[in-house]
C-alpha cells in the first residue's frame, strides 16, 4: 500500500458525510427549472473529453416530449466514461477498506434512498404512453439509472471537496455540471436530449411517490405520473381522490396490484353497496365476492 493513500477520516471529515448525502439528494429531487446554459456547457465538455464533435442539444419540458419523437437514435452511455475515469482516480488514492466505507456511506445510501424513484414510476408511465420502444431506449441509455449517478456525484464531490483528492478538474466539471444542471438526459452520437426537471413531486411518509387526486410527478408541459404509495396509477384513478373511486372499475381492472389498491381504498361496505353479487377477485382456489 502506498504511503500516500488516505487511510482514515478525521472526525471533521466524518461529520461532513451526512451533509453531502443531503446535498445531492436535494439536487436529485429538485423541482427548480434547469439552467440551460450550464447544462449545454457540461454536455459540450463531455463530448470534447470523449473526442466527439459538439452535439446538437435539444431541450424538452418532459421526457415524454423528448422520447415521443426520438426513437430512431443510436443511444450511447457516454456519461459512463466520466464515471469510470473519476472512480479510478479516487479509488487509487484511498486505502481499499476506507474506500468501501465511504462508498457505502455516500454512494450506496444515496442510491438506496433514491432507488427506483424514476424507474418504478416515470419509466412505467412512459412505457404505457410510448409503448415497447421504451425497452430499446432503456437498453442503450443509462438515463433511467440516474440514482446511481447522483450517488457517484455525492461520492466524487466528497473526495474532491473534503478529502482534497487530486484530479483533472474538467472531468469533474463535466460530470457535476450534467447532474447538477440537467433533468433526465439522453445522449446519442450527434444529438443530446435534455429534459427539464418536474415542477411538482409529492411523496408519502416513506418517501414513495404518492398524491391523492393529483399527479405525484408533474412536468411543465402537463405530462404527469399518478402514484399511490409508490405504485403507478392510470390517470383514470389518479386524477380522482380515492373517496371518489368507483367500485365499477374493479370489473375492468386486470392488474392484481391495482385491484388490491382499489379494494382497500374503496372499502368493502361501498363495494357491497355499488356492486351486488358480483365476483370481484379470485386466486387459485379462493374466490372473493360481495353480496347483500
């Protein structure tokens, strides 16, 4: 082991770990409009560093607006180049057991707190609205794993700002610039789509997307995602408060998870009142009915 490697944290450095987690979690969940000028500068620097021509940069108010007209692109995981480079730079300066510790405290905890926030709700809704083309987009772009990049941003920021790890500034400038100044971003060979952040985000007390009678995620162009305690809802359900949900919807709903939500929120007494002697749900040998 090199004598120059960092082997332990001072009490002051240890105390700053929660600050950096909160800093990047706040950025990840920001509803402030993006800074287009800074976002473009960061993307142009990224393409310069990977030896590509300056791309055409297009801004959109929502990922639906961007992706709905951009299927025929050859997507690339170009941002991963910066991640790999910075990770190697810092890991080589920090003793391995300490690197694992700060990785768990900074990267892993951010990822765990943000895990699936976009993918489990926004991706599901986009898949409903755009179709199976979303599978191709997900396969060739890293945008929907964005929680990992906020985790890396938190880790790298700490290594630079607190541990004073030497690095080439423009690599961090590009990486930080993208994730501090963009919403979702999709990189193709000659074109980059940058989406604005949502204007509204609503959560329950477990930090799952949740709102009653209104979108849990809403963008400036009106594109919305409805969610009930982390489960993506169809607009038909989400735009109504659960007290206004109709028992009749159970007859058309085929998704078991959504049917359970409908039954729980509508309640058996109102289901009995609105539906008489109608089979509601069955599983294997069990059948649930209501009757009066």
